[in-house]
């Protein structure tokens, strides 16, 4: 088996200012988190029922798709993940129709 990485990768621009973050104290980080309206605080009761869910392993397959369909999916990053999500939604919608 070949250990080479296949496929194309897209370089991404980092959006985190790691230098600024590394220079912040724990108190400054806590304050920034507390003042962020997109972050909801959690407490012990929130975590009491939490469990680790490991992702299901992916399987590499070869599939033939129409070129225009594949081009449409490839216009955004994560196209394989989106294709997987669409197929999963279709599977869940039709799970009881299998004979």
C-alpha cells in the first residue's frame, strides 16, 4: 500500500491571532469569553450527561459523478463532507422504505 497523500489541498489563512492569545493572561481570556455573546456558559449539570462520541470511520470509494455536479460541490471547501451529509440525510429520510 502506498503511503503517499493523494488529492488536492487548499491552503487556508489562519484567522487566530496566536501571538495576542499567547500574551493574554488567564483572567483576560476568561473575561473575553464571558463578554462574548456567542458563547453560552456551562456548569457542572451541563457536563454531567456529556459523553465522548467517536466519529465513524470513513471508507474510501470511487464513484462516478456528472462533471457539472462535482464542479458545483467543489465551489466550496469541505465538498466531500457536504456530499456525505446529503447522502446521510437521504438515507435517514428513506430508512423505512428499504425492503
